[in-house]
C-alpha cells in the first residue's frame, strides 16, 4: 500500500487535465456516442437528423434528406428555419459557430424554442463535428446563404455569406474521422430502417435517403423515401405484416390531455410472443421505463375489468396474470416528454414517474371504450388471454423440467455437451454445432481449456410458430438452456430470462457454409431473439464463419470464404487465363474438414472471424424474423431477391 502512495506522490493539481470544448469528445468518444464501431458511426447521422426532426416537431420542417456520398461522407439537408447565424452576445461569435463547436449549446435548452426534443441528451451536432475530420454547414436564412467549414471540430474560418437563397434550411456535410472510428463504411439498410422508423413516429414528415455509392441500371442512385400519414397505426401494421391478425382493427390511442403527448398503436395476432416497442422523443427506449409500465398496467387492469364485468372469467379455474394479456400483442408506444430523465445501463430507460400514471389513464380510457363498442373483438381478445393462461400453466411443467436438469440445480449437464475446464464464464465459449459429425470434428479440434461443444441434431424447432410450452419441450432447446445455465421466470410464471448464472460469455453458432447451414443458423437466431434476447442485447451471441473453399496450386494453399476470393485465387495463379493445376475443394459441410483445418479457419481466436450479433433496430429485426420464419411466402421471396447479392445461394 505504501509503495502505491509513494509512486503517486507527484499527483497534484498539475496532474488534473482540463479538456477544452470538444477535445473531451475526441479523447473519450464512446462516452458520447456509445462506441467507435458500426453503432457509433451510424449514430452520427442520427444526431444530425434529430436536429432536423426537432425543427419538424416545432412545426417548421417538412422534408429531411440524407445522402451517402461515394467517399462515405454524409449530407443531411432540411427545409427548417436554418440555424441562427447572428452574433451570440455572450460568446462574441456567430450563433452557428457556437452550436457547432460547444457541447450542450443549442435551442433545445431554451424552452421557448422547442417544447420537446430528441438527440443524445443534448450533445448533438457539436459532438458529430468533433468526431469528423471534415464538416461543412450551409444555412439558408433571411434570403441569404451562409457557410462555415470545420476540421476535427475547429472552425477553419468565421461564418461567411456565400450567396442568396429563396428557401430556408440547414445542410450539414460531414466525414467521420478514420483515426477515431474502427469502421467508416455506412450501411444503407441500417440508415434506411432508422429513417423509416422516424417517418412512422412523426406523421406528416418526409424522410429520404440516397446512396451515391450504388447506381441502378437506369442511371439513378439507390434510394428510398418514407412518409406516413397515419403514424403509429401504419407502423404497427408494418411490423406485423407477416403475422396473421386476430382481427383487423388497430387500437389507436393519441392524447395530449396530460400535457405529455402520448401515442400508442396496438394490434393482436395469432402468435404467442409479446412485441412491444417504446420511444421517448423518438429515442428507442430499449430498456422500457415508466411509459411501458404504465401501458402494461393500464392494459391488464382494463382488459381484466371488462372480462370480469361481462362474466367471461367465471368458469376459468386458473389465475390469469399480466403476461397472458400481452401474448400475441404487438404495440408501439411513443411519448414526448419535455424534460426526460433516463436511467439504466444504456441510458434508454425512462425514469419520469408521472408518465406512468398518464399512460395508464390514457390506455384505460381509450381501450375501455373500444372494448364496450366492439364486443366481438373484445370476446376474441379475452378468449386468447384464457388460452394463454392455460398454455402458461402447461409451460410451467415444461419449464420445471428444464430447471430440474440445470447444473445449478444439481441435475447435470446435457450428455452431448463436451464442456471446457475453465470455470470463469468471461473466458469460456460454447459452440452450438450443426450435427454429430461436425460436432465430433469440433470436439477434437477445439481448445479443451476454454471451448465447449454442444452438437445439435438437425434443424431445431421453429419457435416463431410454437407455443411457449412446446418450445420448452423441445429436446435440443432444453439442452441449450441447460448448457448455458440460464433460468426462466419466477414464482409468478413470467417468461423473463435470468442470465446471472450464464456459463459462457461467448455463444457461437457454427453451421455449414451452405443454404441448409444458413437456415439452421436462422432458426437458432430466431430462438435467441424470441426467448433469450438478453443474450443478444448484451453481445454474447456470435456466428462462426467457416470457409467455403480450399484452393491449391502446387504448394500454395489458401482458404476462400466466398466466390470472389476463389476467383481472385484462380486469377492470381492461372497461366494465361488457364486454371490448369489449380485444385478447388468445396466444403459442403463442417464435417468435411479435419480437426486442424476447422481449428485454423473457424475456431482459433488468433485466426478466425466471428460475427457478433447485435440488434441495431429491434422493430425492424422483429419484422424480418417474423417474415423469414412465418407462413407467408411472398414477402420472404421478395426479401431473398432483394438481398440475394449477400447470400450464398446454392445451385
């Protein structure tokens, strides 16, 4: 202890580093935008778009355009009022420069300018500026056009007038700093999904996206435009488009009577999952919060009262709980809170206690009226609730069988599991391997110290179309629960997953690199998304990427993960276009590799490539999983055709 004090004896006032302005952002970027990978990169765009959305919420903007340039720079342009450019009295420089270069500066802090606003807790566009190697802002205002350029958050010169304009608005162009970000290539689908989401959350605003990196056959660029007239009513139908409706109506709640604008759209389907998406000022509150608690309380209270008043539960001998009322429910909740208080690990959980009561009352009034005016639909909902309660009691027995087999209950691990010797879960990996043959190779090729292998027989159950107790009765799924050491629910029969005793912090899906393998991986991912989403949210789930080919020419050997790499090898080692002497081995399955090859290419942490599964947009992921694994063929075919360039489609 004394040595430690002595070594720090020169720790005084001079050791305290004061980071001026945006230097703090550049020093610790993850504190401000979450991370410096794919998520943080795309978050930069959201921050700039959020400013334009705030203009729209204030009633001054109708169209927001996002462009991805060839060099992965971004342009965001709106037709709002334009950022003020006049002199800021306190700062002694243009208000535009103040907004772009000082953290926590902007109109959002003046209650007269914006009633509510989104964005990342006020750090906004200045944060984007700090993390961009280049930024240019053009403002059309008062009949004139103004401009300022920046490098790493520093103005290159004062704001200057560069022309006239008969429009108003702001145009921001920025290039993320590649010395900060580990990934600088934008994904069109991620940005498009967020803009579509914003269009639904803010009815009447048009959001467009253009990708100048991809030209179509007709000479135009790839792009899309999103506009919603009915807002959340359309959003909930879009999410549920691949599911069978219980009845046609969307129950819609929209009120401002509590001083906090509340909008909710909900629909029931014939499925068995609850799909609930919540937003505060357009921010996706993935951890829920008081608005979600208020919705659930209002829904349960109102439905239960209606069922009891109409003597619909008199013959039901089992207790009905909150989960039962939400089985097969898809709902979107959006509230606009003047001064939101966020909490939770990711700062996406609403903490304002008063909002719970507002939402509870709003749901009670509108849903109560709907049930009284639509007795046929009300009866259908209550019958589904009773069925859910009955199935939950069946699931309790199935769940108890799973829990009884858990190693934590002394029941032992699945017989097929080859466990590792390391006991620290942070260092342990579990490979879920397709088939006994590949499982055998993996068991021989692995590092027994920290890698465990669980072979899965054939295609696991498609949980998208299965009741909860049927999922828990599946042998392969029971083995996954038991091997992982996770438990489900508590005394109240909830479906909540407890992962505090998770035995492996890396769960790796390892399937063949063909179409069948992709299907099995999708089935497993669907199971994780529907029943173990906490593992996805905390970044524990990965997909292994085994190679498709082994190419040989003489003594030269090279693994190829796709056809492009295979063709490059052939081109490099062919003689004048003739590929004589080149041998290409196609791996139809993992079992075709020997243990050394599987270790070298797919399992060795030094040489392998793992793809971490993250949920960038939960509502979009929900829609895609239900479309891929549901019964409706047409949307699935459209999706596969649209994404065929990314898939390995076997002949």
